[in-house]
């Protein structure tokens, strides 16, 4: 029984690129690189399907935020605003500066 070969991504990309160019048949590529023609076809298909990701901007697609997360953040903001207002009023009462202008 033969041991499986683990090919590097660079090797797969090179073979897939040659298959996409169609300068040689899959059988000829198979002979050249000692890889089964079906495997070359699989790599070719994967390369074509994933080609668009090479042209996307990094960070262009922001991650989706659930509405539950947004609601949770809005409630936290509301809580912090109430606390800030309460502490501002309490500090003014302690200092006796309510209603006085500096």
C-alpha cells in the first residue's frame, strides 16, 4: 500500500495554474507532476472558485453583529448615561454648587 503524498499549497497552485492555462492536457500534467488527473481537476476547480478572494480588500467586510448584541450595547450605554447624570448631580449637591455659576 502506498503512502499518501502531502503536496504544499504552492505546488497545488502551480499545477492548478498550469491546468487553468490549458497549455497541456490533464493527462500530460498528471504525467509531468505524478499526480492523478482527477486531483489536478479538483485543484483547478478550487483555484477558480477561490480566485475572487485574492481581490478582496483586507478588512473590507465587517463582521456581522447580531441585533441582540446591539440591544445589549444600547442598554449598557443607557445605564452609563444614567449613572453619569446621577453622579454629576450628587457631586454638585455635595459641593453646594447647584445653581451657581463659576
